[in-house]
DNA sequence: CTGAAAGCGCTTACAG
DNA sequence: CTGAAAGCGCTTACAG
C-alpha cells in the first residue's frame, strides 16, 4: 500500500505536510502544494479513508436501514441516495434489519458508520432510542416516530388521496375496499387516515370486512385482493397501501380472470416506474421519490457535520396520476 | 465512544487482553475471557471495525461495482449477496461506475475495501488491470474478461437457449429477430453466440436487419422492438438479451397494439421474479441467480483470505421456462 | 496466560 | 509556512 509517507519522501516534505497539502490547507504554500500534488499523482496516491476515519473520530459512511432489499421500492431510493452521498463525499452502506443480524445500533457503532438513514422503522421500534443513546446521528426516511426527535423526510398523502378518491367517487364508486400497509408504521397509518378523512367528507366509510393490512409487499396485495374479492358482494375499488401492493393485487386479479378496471378498480401509491408500463398503467398517487431520497442524503450529512442544528422535516406533496386502473363500476 | 480500554479497566485486565479475549484467542484463560465478556456486555462494547482494519491492514468490506442501480436485475443480486456477505462477517458497499465518479480502482483503495465484485465489466474495461496493479482482489460476476485472470461466476446459456429455440422452431418460427445485450460484454456475446450456434444447427440464421444491440435495460427492449416490428415483414419471434430488455419489448408491443404471443412472440433471459407475474408470463431462460450471487460473495471472501489459491470459475446451467409469450406464428 | 511496546495511516494541536 | 509529537482503536510480535 502506498501511503502519505511515500509521497512525503518523494516530495521532500514531512508526512503531515502531505496530509495538509492534499486537503488544500490554506496554511500550506502554493509551491509545496504543487510539489506534493505531483508526487501524489506520480505514485497514484489517494489518502486512505480508514486512517482518516480513525484519526478524526468519524467515517464518511452512512448506513441505509431497510428490511427487504428485493422490494423494488428500495431500488428507487438506493440509486438517488447513493448518487447524492457520493457527490457529498460519503459512502452508502446497506444494512438489513433482520432477526438474524446484529441489532442495528450495535452494527452501526461496530462498523464505524457516521450516521444512518432509517427507511423501515416501525412505530414501536427501539432502534431510534438505541441510536440516540449511542449518539449516532440518524434521519427518518418515509417514516417518523414519536419516541425520538430527529430529522425526517416524509410525504403528505392528503392531496393525492383526495384527488384520487374524488375521481373514483365521481365515477360512481361507493363500495370501497383497501389493502393498507402495516399499522405499525407512520406511513401506513397516515395513508389510512387520509383515506378515512376524505371518505368521511363524502359520507362514505370503509366496511371492516373490506379492509386488509400487511407489509408493503407484493404478497400482501396478491393475497389481499383474493381475500377481498372472493365473496358475493365485493368492493368495486380496492385502494392499495403502495404500488408494490397494488402490483400484487393487479396480478391476483389477472389470475382470478378479473378484468381491471372493468371488473374491479385498483389504486396504488408511490408511482414507481413499473406503474407506468403499458402493461400495468396503474392509477396511483405520485410524489418526488428521487428528490426525497437525495434530500435524506443531504440531511444526514448535514446532521453529521453539524450535530446541533435544529431538526429539519421536509414534507413532500402528493398528486393523483390517473391511468387505466380506475373506471366506473359495473352498473 | 466506548473502547476496549474501557472494557479493560472494568475487567481489570490490559487492553490487549480484551482484544484477545473477545476474539476468543485460545491463549486466554476461560476465567478472564468470562470476565472480559461480562465487562463488554455491561458497557455495550463492540470492537471498532475501523481500528481493527487499520491494525490488520485490511477491512471486511467488499465493493459491488454496477452501472445502473435502478435496474431490477441488480436488486436480485444485491439482496442475496448482501445477505451472504453479512453471514461471513463482511459488509457490502455499492460502487457505481460512472463518468463522474472517481475511477473504480482509486475508489477501492482510497476507501479501504478488501475486495470487489465486478458485475458490469465490459470486455475492454481497464478496471481489472488497475485492480490487479494495486493488488486488490476481485471476482467477475456474470462476466469474464480475457485481460486478467480472476475468479468468476458465470452462466452457460447454451442449454436454455437450445431448449427455448427448439420449442420455438418446433412451433413454426423461421423468421427470428433479436435484441441482444451490449457486444462489449462477455455475457452479451456468449448469449448471442449460443443463439447463432443453435440456429445454425437447424439451418436457420438471423437476418442482419432483424438484430439490434444495446445496454441490458428496459429502453433497449422498448426501442428495439419498435425498430424490428415497424416494417412490412417483421420477425415472428424476438429474442431478448435479458428479461429487463424483454420487459421493454413486451410493453412496446402493448403500446403498438400488438398481442403477445399472437402477433409476435418474445423471449427473455434471467427469469426475474417480475417475469412470472400473471400480467407478464414471459417465456425465458432461467438459472439460479440467488445462488450465483451468494457464490460470488463466498469467492471474494475466500480470495481475500487466501490470495494465492487457484482461481475458481463455477458455471451455472440454464434451462428453458416456457410461459405465455411464445406461440406458433400466424400462418 | 498476560502485559508492555510498537505500529497500522491518518489528523491536529503545539512549537518554531 | 512547516515539522515533531501525540493520538485515534485496534492487533501482534516479543518478553516474561
């Protein structure tokens, strides 16, 4: 391995001077900076991040905590977040929260991460408390938690849900069902509340037997739709907790030989790229997930660099994207 | 931060003894191991990976180099690879190879990765050479390169392609087109060669105008299908370089108002989960991508731990999965 | 079986 | 403006 010592020798300066010169420390003269840069280039030297991390007491690596790496939702979080972190000089490390793996907080301190983005926190999770105890900076992504104050980036479902439901109600839907996300996530709860609120304004309500809950995954939608429609008097519209759930529902409908939207209407939430495919055309609620993901990257970096700044909580607006899965119910 | 020094103080031993005890060094007595473990537990101590990395001269973090994090193919690589690496006590770090970012080899040494998995190497890439120059262990994933010898895990397309083509030819397809992957990847080339070989055996060939090439992404399939079918005398079957390309083709067909497989048959390669959706039912070539991804994790770890072992190159077999996108062409 | 010493590659007061 | 010294949290010969 080639180190700053090697560069120092070649440039004829001391090792600390190499360190300063390469970080463009104003106290170093231009002339020696020049010499050091040339030596570094000649040797193909780049400062070692591990030495630096140990020395300054923190790394430039942030963890992203997720539960389900196969879930396509996360691909669209990871890509922009990774890109933004890289731009800011940080690295992205994936952490999955599973029963087998070490508890998140321990993992983070043991691996020397400087901060973490929590993308799958449940309402009752102890992770935020543990992180706080250990003094690890973190931000909530697409989640919040009452227990611990922290930066958060979330979505306000209200507008999108309202526009969607008003379209659906206008088309004649009265009997509405739902396959919501997990009750123990702020996201799931918030979307559910938005639905109840808007329906209530229109004098409508979800019948208890028309509602299902489950993790935000394909299977939840797949099984949920079968459960809701395998009855004499099914709902005419099924709202889904997110697009991945809706994709499961859409495919279940196809398996049941049901035409969407002629036999049943289906709605999603997230507007993932897949949802706009010609073969899918899912009517859904959209927001700027790319920008949210980048914003989370910026927030965690800001938090790491200035731990005492007041917490920020940007909230992203939503809008309805009408495509081909909501139509008037059969008379 | 709580360190081995703190644990030492509490346990009444020296700091190095803590280090040894926690790594279960046989030279430490059971009694003091016990005492040290208790102290560590009481303080919530876990050895700091950064200190360790600096001390032993290498980290336990392996990089996965990809070009396109949004591509769903990679989600199905990242998840099992991450899981297996974690099981082996290693971390997964994502590296995207883009013009903006620092060259891969520099990134790797600067960030102190112990090894890397190359999942998107082109045939002419200089990355393998650079890594070799710097003495960084790496393994090719779903790729190989002539330039530098290294561990590799790849797929043998031959059997799957043969089974698929024999089915298609048996159904009556003679005029066959293709949207292959990039010519400058071993994977693209190998699959293309397999197609030519099998067709040749059957006295068939691809007409030059029925062939397109492009990156392994949705757009390649989407645009490729339009280009191939927007003619008086189009092919009756379009082979795609992989499933993501085929998904693009399938959707393009839908947009053109073409029924698959009635108006045109389409085939993929990879058998991603999406391909088995009721709404997709893509006929494709399957292999064990999960196991391949785990195997790559095992190979890079083995290489890091025993740099002088002879290179391994497991090759995974393929098989045809007939679903609903290949049928007899219209008479 | 255990401790004192040295060192991994950096950064950062402290002198000069 | 630059260097010598100390230290970040570990591991690893080396003594004993």
